[in-house]
DNA sequence: AAATCCAACGGGTTTACCTCA
DNA sequence: CATGAGGTAAACCCGTTGGAT
């Protein structure tokens, strides 16, 4: 005799096909028996292909395994619950790994940013030096002063600073030797010098470090973007 | 003896079907 | 006849129970 049959013998009519069982009797003489290995194996096999059973299939399975349809239904219910828990665990682990990955990337980017800020501070310091000194360093050891004038008093060609169409500074030493300094990223006005740090410092770290601002933030897409669409991480910000 | 597993239960919700005003 | 409200049964989910391991 199967364990299921034994169970059924103990409780008589169980809710099957609309027949209501005697719940009080069931509760008092509770005598749970685990399903046999073979029953479990069959149920698992069915569950792999369908997590819910049609009423007919349920009756058929119950008959084949020597169980009540109600028992099969409950087994599927419990199985769905266990499966859901496992799925949640899996998803949690994936999310945790994704978060850890993102966090370490963020850490690297933070350090990169700090290095860039330091470099900018250094450059900013250079820019704050007296104009003559800057000019001296700009155009070399000859001590050529930057000026917009093109003609000197002695007739010799004075050094010239002009911008080309792309915003590139052309620094002419007066002897047709052009020293080209790219300044398109710095802007054209003098006062931009003072804006360097404010521009750089504007993005607030808190936008990434504060979880309050993470709503709707899809880490997967970020990781995906940074790893595929943007071969270099800094391109992500542009 | 405590922890864990799991069949089964209880209660609440949803859905489909039926009846009736 | 069409329709909306109300009742009922079945199935499901979630949390819990209690026997077995």
C-alpha cells in the first residue's frame, strides 16, 4: 500500500471534485506522511513542464500516483511557494553581485575624478601666475610676449595670438613658427580661468552616493552601457 | 532538544458561473 | 431580451501549524 493510500484511509473523504472534507476530523487525527520518492520524482517532473495543473490532469496525476486530487493540488501550491522563494534568492544574489560590481566601479571612478581634480587644481594654479610669467612659459625660452598686435616698432613681426575656427589658439612667435595650444575645452574668455574649478566641482557626489537619488536607476543598463556602448568610462558622462 | 523540511490548513482574494429582480 | 447585483464554488496565494527527520 502506498503512503498516500495510507493517508487517505486515515481521513476518508477529502475535498475532491467539490466534496468538502471534514476539517475538524482532519485536524484532530492529523497523521502526516511524506510522499514516496517515486511520487515526488513524478510530481517534480510534471512541475518542470507545467507549474499549474488543469483539473483533468490533476485528477489523472492523482490517480496515477495513488493520491487524492486535493493532495496533488496542495503539493503544487507548496511547490510553487518553494520555487518562488528560490527564485527570489537567485534574483537577490544577482542583484547583490551587480551592486558590488557597480560599487567597485564607482570607487575607481571616484579616485579617477580625484586625480583629475588635483591635476586641474595644479593647472589652475599655473594659470593664476602673473601674465608675463605665463607668457614666458607659453612661448618658450625666448621670452616672447603674447599680444594681438602684429607689427613691432622695429618692423619685425611681433608674436601673434589668434583663434582659428575650431577655437584653437595659434601662438605665433613672430618668425612664422607656430606653436599651437589647444584651448577649445577651456573657453575663450579670460574669466573662464576662474570658472574651471566651479565647473568641475558642480556635479555633486551625493547624486551617486545618496540612495535617495537612486530611484529608477537601472544599474544593469549602466553597467551595460559602460562596458559596451562606452569603451572608455569617461565617455559615459558626455 | 533544537532546527529544518514539508504536507496540510485557514483565511483572504480572484474568477467564472448562475440566479433573479 | 438585456443587464447589473448578489450568491456560490473553485482555485489560488500567503502565512502558519505540527509531525517527521
